[in-house]
C-alpha cells in the first residue's frame, strides 16, 4: 500500500498541517509520499523530505500550481493517482477545495475530516457539530481523504526522502486574477499556540483592540465567533467554529462568547479553555477548564494591567 499526501505550503515554508497529515497517512500502513505543487517550491519540498516516515517527495514546480489553484492541482494528482491506494490532504481551505475535485475525477466518495484511523479502510469523523463520532468504512479501491489535523500529532523531523519531479497538462479551467490577504504579525489561527477570541459580547468591532493588545503581549492569534463576524465586528478569517476554522491551541481564551454548539465544534479540542462571560449560565462554561463570571469590559482591562505589571517586575 502506498499513500500520497498533498502538502500544505507557501512555497518557502511547509505548514505544520502537512506533518500531521503524514501521521494520518502512516496510520494507514505502507509507504507515504508527499506531493509539493507550487512555483519555486524547492524549500518546501526539501522540508517535506525531512519528515519522518516520508519515503519520497514529488515536486511539481510550475507557475500553473502557484496560488494553489484547485483545477491544475487536481489534474496533477489524478495523473499520479494510479500508483496510490489513498490520497490525503489536510482539511484546510486549500485541501477542501482540491480534494472534492480529485474524488469527482476518480469517481470515488470523499471521506471528509477524519479524526482517527481504525484501519486502512475504516475511519472516524465528527458529525452533528462534533456531538457524535461516525465510523465510516469505505469500499472504494482508491480513497480520497481530508484530515482534521487538530487531532493528529505532527510527524517528527529526521527523514531523508528522495525528491522527484512531476508535472501535468494544465486543464485551463481557471486562472489566478488577484487576492486580498489580511496582513498581520500575529500567528495564523490554525497554527497559533494561544488564541483569544471575542463574541457578540464585544458589542462592536471598535472593542476588539482590547483583545488584540493582550494577544500581542501573549504572542497569540485573535479569533471570533460567527456572531461577531456576522455582525461585522471583524473579517471572516477571524471566525472559529463549524463554518470557520477548527483550532486546538494550547490555550483558548473565549471572551464574551456564549458557546453556541457551532463555535464549540471548532475549539473544544483546545488543551486549556478559559471563558470570560457575565452570564453564568452560558454554555461556554460547560467546556471551559477555567471560567470567570464577569463583565468583559472590566475583566479585560484588569488582565492587561496585570500583564503590564508583570512586565515591569
């Protein structure tokens, strides 16, 4: 059995999600190969070759794969698919964009957001906003899988896989026009070790700088509930939850978030959860390791002052 992992990368760097997907692929058994498709993606390919458990890296270095366009990458994977029993991608925005196209072209059913590998054809995945775990057994000879990477440990370094070149014809179904990215010095939410998120209780986007000041001192990412995003307090890329980003940081601080089931689905695997809410009946306290029943407009300034005080000790 041989499995192919589609790498998540920025050409220069390899995302942690790739090493976690390698762990899932290793659990299937057999050899693991990693596909790095991009433009000037040599550094990412070299990083992939160093992941423990990777037998070979396939580098597709071509302008058509830049910006992660799903159609040419899907065509590339399908051209390579004959040699693989399973094709895995992280359940990221890019992975969720590419994997369904691969599954459709191969005429197989995609297995989405697995959280555990039982055996080579049986997997666990969350349903009903994470309130139930479904066990899925696939009879497809070739499997296309997305991996919820928050539940898998990252494979270590120390590998020395060979790197081979590959390419395919561009199907010409899409072209890159432009992109608008939110620029921030803070860590990206899915990679952040600490996250502080605000909800509808923040009352206005003008109040989010309160959280951002604390985040900057902690080296944390800043997130939000869907209610805060829908209210226009912050951009969509802040959203944590079932329809946003699924995170599992070392510390998650929920401020003014009631704890709707859709939000809990995106953060309940966090190692430590701290909730600040003036409603002692808020559902967020049911999953919190530490809870503070207080007005956030009093608690957050006090927390910031405490940090400043410690910084001067």
